[in-house]
C-alpha cells in the first residue's frame, strides 16, 4: 500500500519553500542597494566652483582651426637603387708585374691620374730596339734618296738605262716604306710602355681596389673600380601600369631615405623591355644629390596619379596618448576629446582618415612654454 501524506506536513513544507524565496529576494535587494550606493546615487551633486569655470574659459581662449578638405596630387612610390651614371672597371692591357698601387678605396682621383704602376723594363727595351730599327731604316732611306737623285741626273743625260733608273726608284720606295714601318714601331713601343701606368679614365672616386703590389696583372684583369659621384642615377622598378604614365624628360619627385632627402628628378631613360618575373620596367632618373651618396643606396620615385581630396588637421591639434591619437573638438562652445585615425604626414598637417568631419573646429595644442605661462598665471 502507498503511504498517504498528511495535510499538516504539506503545509509545513510550503512555508519552508516560501521562507527561502523571501531570504533570496532580501539578499538580492541588499546587493542592488549596495551597488547604487557605491555609484554615488545617494550623494548630493556638487556644483562647479568659480575656479573651475575660469579654467574652462581659459581653455576656450586657446587658438582653434577649422578642419578643411584639400585637393592634392596623388602619388604612388616605386623603390629603386642608386647607381653611378658613369662607372668603370679599370683593367690592365698587358701582362706585367704590379710595382705599385697608388690609390685605395674611397679615394678621389682626377682624370689622367696614375692609379697603378706596372713593371716596364721589357717595354723600355722594346722602345730602344724600335728606335735603333728606325735609325737604320732612316739611313737606308736617305741613301736611296741620294741614289735616286743621282740616277735621275744620269737618266737625263741618257748615261744609264731606263731599267737601272726604275730599279733605283723601286729601292727608294722600299726604303721609304721600311722607314715608315720603323717609325710606327717606335710609336707602338711607346704606347705599350704607356700601358705600364694605368690612369684614371675620368674624375671620380675609387670604389674598391682588387690587386696589390707584387701580383701579376693579366690583360683584361680588373685592377679596381671607379665611379663618378657627381653623376648618379636612381634606377627604380616600376610596374607596367605606372611606367606607361612616365616619359623621358618628365620631372617627378624622388627621395633618398638614408638622408631623408627629397628632390625633383628627371626621367633620363626607360628600358624598353618588361621584366617577365615582375611585369615591370626599369626607369632611370637623375637629379641633385646630397653629399656622400654611394652606389647601392636605397631610394624611391613617386609617380603622379589623379588628384585626390583628403581631410587635413593641423599637426599642432593632434596629441599622442599612449597608443592612440586624439584631438580636442569645439562642439557648441564645449570642448570634447575625440579619438582620430591618422594617415600620411604632409606639409599642411596630418591626414585624417576617421574621427573628424569637414568644417569641425579643433583646438591647437599649447607649446611647453605656453603651458608654463598658463600655470604661473593661474
């Protein structure tokens, strides 16, 4: 048989559940009251003091500026490398021992200055031999002239035959040719001897020397490299769509990042062949260079595109707080702080990507000296 529950026991159980619910409600209400108290709801509101009103008025007296939308040319950059417009590999033209290397890396040289001296003992001997050969050929030529002159007089008196006269004339021509060849031999020997002194082909600066005294120079061997620092080029890799906007002689902006140097450059050359791997062209530009520019430095050129409109705020209106940028905006006579997202830094100020609208007025930041004066005045 099932057990029958008595009415009295059910009533006691209902009161027990009701009591627990009341306790839970009371506990929840206490927590809510505590939160409201901590929020300061029961505290009396404090009116601003006269000093705070004066301080607010001082802030409103600070200079302001209206946010403007400006139109400016849009540029796209292309990276490149600085190279010398004139660069030469100085090599030996003869086989000889190196006696002296008179320059070192980074040294400035003048055109025609001796860079490397080679052993020329055998070349001097060749010159002496050529001079002796020239002297002998000159003697034979002089003798042939005398014989030809005498035979001409005899032929006029019909003392010698035509055959003898023609023979002496032929000997004179042969002697003249031998003499001319001997003179050319002397010139050649002197030219070869001049190769023993390797000279600078133009005024420039030594990049690096590759040999030392005592080594053997081989014809065609690079002894050192030389470049002209006064004629440098920036060779940039420009993608196809941008390269089509450029032409030889066009003036564009250029930059050398290492010097933070900006200038106006001129397009000198455009290599008429696209690089298959990158679908780009090589564009060579030149312009005024700052001192100490070397081959291999990094640079950029800026290809002009269509004009663009951007919002610009004065740089003095932007304050960096931690990792964010903010400005003070005047709204209905009240200054409020607002976070902004900045773009590029231009001559007119900072580009505003978000956070401000055209026509809004911003407060310019005070300089440290102005802040000091404000504190002293207060």
